[in-house]
C-alpha cells in the first residue's frame, strides 16, 4: 500500500517519491486529489459569454404555466422602422443596451382612457447620456406623452399618464443611448394588441431621384428613402396631387452640428408655388414630422426633397389624395416667384434671402430654348399707375439679378409690368391677394 501511494504521488508531479517519508504520503495525496477535483468543477461551471440581448416582450402568465416555465420569451429583433413597427404582444418590453444609439418602434391599439407609461433603466457613467426615452405617438407622429430617465448610473423608474381620447393605433417609441445598460418599459391601461395584416407588409421605396426639377423622377409609390451625400442637394419627383387632403411625412437624422436640417420636403405645383411642406430640423436621433394640406383640384405636382450636408439618413412619404399616373412635362414653364420671398411690401428692392430662389430660377432659365418673359403683377389694392410702376420695377429687379449675378444674356430677357391685370386668385381674400402679388418667369425648354 505504501508503495502504491508513493508511485501515485510521483505521477501527479508533486515530489520524487524518494524524498517523502511514508507518514507524509497520505497528506500529499489528499491535497493533490482535492486540487484536481476543484479544477474539474471550475472548468464545468465556467460561464460562457453571451451577446447583448435584443428587446424582449414579456408574455402574460397563463394558468398552464408552471413555476419552472419562463414568464418571458425573446421576440424577433425590434423594428427600427417607424413605418414597419414590431407588433406589441404584451404590456412590458425589456432589454439591454447595444453600445450605440438606437430607436425601437412597437405598435398597438389604444382605447379611450388613461395609459400609464413607466420606464426603468440605467446607463454607464458618462458626462452626457440618457438611459432611456420612451413615448407614445399617434398616427401623425404627434407625441402624446413620454418619460425620460436622463443620465442615471443606478436603476431609476419614471411614470407618466397618457390621455387617449379615441380608439386609435399607437406607436411606442423607445430611444436608447450608447451608454445604456438595461431598460424596461411597461404600459398599464386600455391597451389591446395588434395582429398582422396585409397593410403591415413593407412597401417598396423609391431611392434618390432627379436633381433637375424640369425632368423629375416619376414616382411609382408613396415612399422614398436614401442617405445623405455630405453636401446640399435637392431631389425632384413627379406625381398627381388632389383633390383633397395630402399628408407629407418626413423621417431622418443628421450629424451633430450647430445648424442643420436633416430633411425638408415640399409639394409644389407646376408654377413652383408651394402647396405644403414639412421639415425635420436639427435632429441627431431619428425623428418624424407630419404635415398636411388641402388641394382643391387634381393637378400635376412636384415633390421636392432637400438634404443638408449633415444629413445621415432620410425617408419621405406622401399619402392621401395622390396618384402616380405618368407625368407629362408642360411645353411652357412658368416660375411664379412670391412677393414675400423677393421683396418687402410695396418695395422693389430684392431681399438678400431671395438669392437662393433666384439662383435656382436662373439655372432653369439658362436651359430655355426661347426668349424669356419676366412679368410683374400686383393685387387690386392701390391706384393703377402705382401698381403698374411697382410691377415693372420688380420685374426689372429680377432681370437685373439674372444678368448681373447669373451672367444671363440680357438680349434673351423681356420685361413687363402688368399691375393688377391677370389675377390668378381671388382679390377678395388676403391669401388670394398674396398670390396675385408675384413675378412670373415664362419660357419653353
């Protein structure tokens, strides 16, 4: 027995057997066996690294669940597209940060009443951070209510009450910051969950379009999407607008900058008059803005999309009284320049801020294949002599800009002052008179 113990001690590599006295063999052997046992135990219990978890929607407990069954189930990665939100299946959403700024969108139906929105979370130490912003948005992306945990390194909970006045689809938006560690959002109140429908299927989107307003890209559907180019750029798309309400939706974000506008969308008629517009402004988180307008008659229209040099991503959507029948370019181009853009009331001196508008008009004039008429008009307020002179002076100021600033040959330009003649709107209203006070640039391509 002593010989077997000495051999075993020598094989585990502790000491040569000849240096050990028999009385120490048992002590050495017991120590070696204990070390081996601990090593095996640690190797079998070593934790495995796991990737960050995507947000989960906690499932309600049912009577069939046992104590051993999980009460939450991981969902597919939450949508980061507000137009294709993940359908909410429970009142609680939870998850961990992704070490990046991200926004998630969930959809549900809310009935009239009060919904309590509760957010819990924390972030890693940071000079400037927010652990969680959660809000409820209506169908026009108006924020009904929200909670903002701010910069917190220990778990914090905030709640707010959200008043719902009618049954309607609601979007739950969850914003996480780069330092976010974990978060949880709970809804309590008259909430019912959505089911998938054909309307929830993704729609194909048009990409960046023509940069020439006189040769716009024909829209085949309501959605447009793209990324910033690092420079100021405008895209133009053709569609038909009216009769009725038209809804413009803008989504996007820009890099951090002192002054920026991630996306500006304008719906124009063929006279270059603005029917409605929507602008996101300076936003470093994905932001949605919605605006609507009423168009009295069905007409060909141009959707103009303006991007800032700091724009990162953008999307535009046009809905309501629109269709996408083929666009026929008019034989004669008329650019109506609004008085408010060009001049102070009753004056004929160009405003400094009119330069961009006139520069764009000059670029179009440069492509003209015929002589160009620059005609000034007024409303019916004031004497005929005053109105004729004011309209001529304004048309002359536009002509002089084209010649002096844009190097357009003056021999190609005709100037007229027509006063209150040829109104395009009703002089009995303020809005109508404002449209009538204009300078028109007319030519053919």
